[in-house]
C-alpha cells in the first residue's frame, strides 16, 4: 500500500508553521501514555504529530474491538486539523485478525478523506524490508493477545520462534515497565535462528534500548512505534529520520 506524498503546494501554504512538511494524525488507545512521546521523538523536523484518543483501557476481546467503534469520529476530528495522513496506532487491535487493518484504513479514509495506515501495516512492511521470516516476539500482553498476534504473523508468512508476554492488560501498566526489562527479556530469548526481534506494543518504552539490543543480539530489532513511524515516513516520501532508531531506518 502506498500513500500519496505531501504536495509542495500544500506544504508551502503552511509557511513556517508546525507540520510544514507533513502533519501526521494518530488515533491512540486512551490508556497509552507512551505512543505520543515515542512517535514524536522519531519524527524529523517539519513533521508534526496530532493525536486523538479512542477508548481502550483493557485487553479483553470485547474491549479491543470496542476501540474501533468511534474510528470515524476520531478520524473526522483529525481531519479538522488538516492532517495529511492518519495512523491507527494500536498493535493488539490492528492485528486482531487478518481483515482488521484494512477495514480500519478504509473506515478512516471514508470518514476523513485522508490516507490511513495502521500499526499492523508498519509491522508487516518493516519485517518485509528487513527480510525477516522468523522472529522472537516480546510483549507486555496477556496470553490471548499474544496468541492472536502469533496467528496474524503466521498468516503473513512470519514464524514466531519463541515469545514472552508479561500478562499486563492496560496501557499505564505496560508503560510502567522500565526499558531495561524489555532489553533483558529479549536477551533472555536470544535465538541464532531468528531473523529479527519484535518488541510489540505501542505502550511500552523500548525506544531507548533499540540500538543496544541490535548491537548485543547482532540482529535487527523492530518495535511497534518505530515500525509505524518508518512506514508513515516512507509511504509519504520522506527518508530522513532522527538517529538511534535501528536498522529499519536504513531502508
């Protein structure tokens, strides 16, 4: 899937204001305090972030599906800010089943007239760019969410060699885990047969450990927020990025 790049005329009309290159809109779970600071830290100059929240403060199937109920309302609110692209940024929801990501994209665009992507789109595109067919999966999730994500990846030709969850059900709890714990969990699952290590969830603080993990594991590391930002930039025609974001940004 490709997203039309921001045109020079639309960027020029903003002068020197915020988002003079692109305005990125984001739909985020209501209990996630990590998505905005991590995504904003990865955006290059001239690209601004604008967020609307959708209710999600748990991990049951019913709660995850309920997050999508007001997608149109959230998308239309972001459109009012003149965003150029809308990202639905929740891993557990966008990987809920094989059709979910496409359905969300279509609903967002129909409601807003703006191109859309999801976390699942970024994950799949990122793994493809890295040539990763076999991964180690590290998450904060409960078992049911892990199991759905493993099935989702398998349907796209990605084998999960091993995985680790932490049994956490909501965003604030996930955000409370120190970055060092995610580093240690990934190191503890080291597997010479893995093509990449995937640290899944937009609510975990893993940006600070990407470079250290890639150095110590000698393999690429993909995270949910990192993959979303990379996909948003590349599909919009931008190749620059902040330093320290991992091997994915070489593509």
